[in-house]
C-alpha cells in the first residue's frame, strides 16, 4: 500500500496542525450527536449555598453531566399546567405567587407538586439537536415518566421518551419548603436528569421543529423544581476560525 503523501494536509507543520484540529472539532461535534443518552446530572452548584438545608431562593449556576461542567443554562420560557396545582417554596423565601412562576427560572428551591399529565414545558424557540435538556425535581420519582416532544402546542409524530427512577441522581443539598395549602416539607431531596432530542424514539414527525416537551404519564407524586436547557459552546465557530486561518495560509503560499 502506498504511503499517504505528506502534502495531503498541507506542506508545513502549522498547516497540518490546523487541519488536524479542524478534523478533531468536526469528529467531536458528530460524537456529541451520535452518543446521545439519558444521563444523570452528576452534581450542580447554586447561589447562595448556605450550610445546612436551603430555606431561601437559590439560582442553579452550573450543572455537571457525564464529567463535563456547564455554565450556560437557560430556563423554559413558559409552562402549561393542567389546572391548579400545589406550589412549594423555601421556608424563608417569598411565595412566588403562581404555579407558573414557581417553575419558571432556575430556582433550586421553588417548584410545583404533583405535576399532571398534559403539563407542557416550552423554550420559546426551536431546540438544537445537540442541546442538553434537564429536569430538576423534588426527590427521585417513584414511577417512570414519559415525555413527548412538541412544536408549539402540537405533538411531534409518535416520538416518546421514558425516564425511570434510576436515571435521576439525588443531590446533597436538601431544602426546607413551605407548601401551598399544606404542612411544611422538611429535609427534601432534589434530583436531576438530562437528555437530548436524539433520545426520543419514533418513526414519524420532524424533531427539528421541537420547541419543548409534554408530560404524558400520570404526574401524581412527580414534583418539578426547574426545567431548562444547556447551551453548548458552538464548535462550528471554532471550525470557521480554523478554516479561515487555513485559507490565509494557502493564499500566502
């Protein structure tokens, strides 16, 4: 077999290095899409993070998923709940005032109890195929939860995603909560999971139009604190920059 010509990736070390880096970014981007899987959230950071149980509002600042820490997080922009639910908030915090407000934003302490089937989480835009969606809830669920993707108010084809209890990871920081119309909830766990559009399975419909997802199973006992999306660093921008450098080097040569 003939050896690969040294000119295949350019005639000098710098040019060959730029080509190699471009290929590595391209392969990494492909792997991110192909290796999609429902993953537990390893850990998170919140601010503030007082000693002991949390009793105040605290913003989720970073998530670590599969060993990678992400700090570019976006909350859902709207939620549609099936009727009045029961909201929760920190014992030293202020009542968020509505069920919607208890879920919107990346607040570790607030949330809604017993989210029902038909609850729809919207991101206000079309979701990218490699963007990581996440759910933070009050403790690990005792039943499997099933989601369907939506485009606006419409379900997309026959795609579904079921997430079992073991696919949520429980965090060390617990919360002491007030409960709308009920007794306080003390020493409560928070747990989280993550997934991408590629994790939904189906044979009809266009996932590239997805703007959110909907709960289809009975949500009794499934209490949601926050729903959002991790916005990845755009590898395409890096590749464009590397390609520009390669073009300039070619012209000078």
